[in-house]
C-alpha cells in the first residue's frame, strides 16, 4: 500500500524535508489536523479505531472530506507509527510553507527561538507553550530537532497547525531581527532575573540545548542574558517549563 510505504518513509527527517510532508499520529492530533487549513494527503487506520465513538467520528470526518484512509493490520501500523502504544490512526499532511519574511508582526511581538533543542518532545512542547502564551512564531535554529518529527507534532497537540513554527539559520534570524527591530534575549540560569527586566515591545527569547545551553553564536547575538531565580537545591528546570515561565514574565 502506497500510504503505508510513505508513512514509513516519513519517519526519516530527510524524507520529510525532501517531500515536505509529515505524519500526525493519534486521535487528538489527527482531530486537530482536520480542524486546520493544512492539506491532508491520506490516513492509515487499524480496525480497532472504529470500536470507540470518538474513533467512529474521526473516520466519518475523514470520509466526509474525501480523504483516502487505508486499513492496515496492527503489525503494519506499528511499523509506520512512532509511538509505543499506537491509537490506530495517523494522517499524512503537507508541511506548510513558512518563512521569516512572511511573518505578520504587531507593534508588541514575542518570538521564541530554539537554539539546538535536541529532544523532539521538548521541541513540540515548546511550540505548544509558545502558542498558549500568544507568541508570534517559533524559530528553530540548526541543531534543533525537526519540528515536524512525529513526536514533536504529537507533543504540540495541534499547536504546529496554528502558530508559524519554522526552521532558519542563524544568519537568516540575525537579518530578520535587525530588519524588524526585534531585540534578542538569551535564557541562561546564571542570567539577570527575567522578572525584573524591562522587556522591549518587540522581543525574541532564545532557549538553548538541554545540556549545553545557548550556543556561542546566539549568546553573542543576545542583547541581554536572563534567567529564573531558583532555590539553591535545584540546579535547573526542563527547557519547556523554564521557557513557559519566562515567556509569561515578558508577555506583551
């Protein structure tokens, strides 16, 4: 089956980048995908999906939209799925064309920059967090997990379909920030207390690698390094948790 072969292929980042397509897996994620304007190319299901009312409703929605939905065995589905305990549904969709130059910004803008955040679950949760806090865009720099990795998409719980999340080089980001007069702050545990810092109207906040922190290039580009004051016995926070608190602190 062509859809099954494609889903298996899209487990690889190179294939996703070459085809500009991704896999959305799980009932909730596919529901959110169908509510979005993204182009859905097809879906795969197991017979177990139709055993629940929610699964039946999802199949009805796919059929109503005339989206091809192939039925495969549990074993075949497991070979295409990313999760350890699949829910019996995945959909294949086009990655939306998003660029820095196409972003629509307001006078008061917040952007979240991911600087080599390697875990796709963290990357997806960061996209979800940014969407919840009204951030205009999430920009992933080189070294960051693919934002369209199945785990990242699942962790985003539909946020990828609503907020402009995209990949860019550091040079591209630098030119964009300069042209739009957006100040960049870097997040670091040893930085100035973000709660006491006066945020500019247009601000980009960069969070770094889970172990190594901010890269030298992003640190150099940052106008200010800010952090969260924490109890002495706590060394650090998960990058997604820290980013959420800091984005709330500098909200526009």
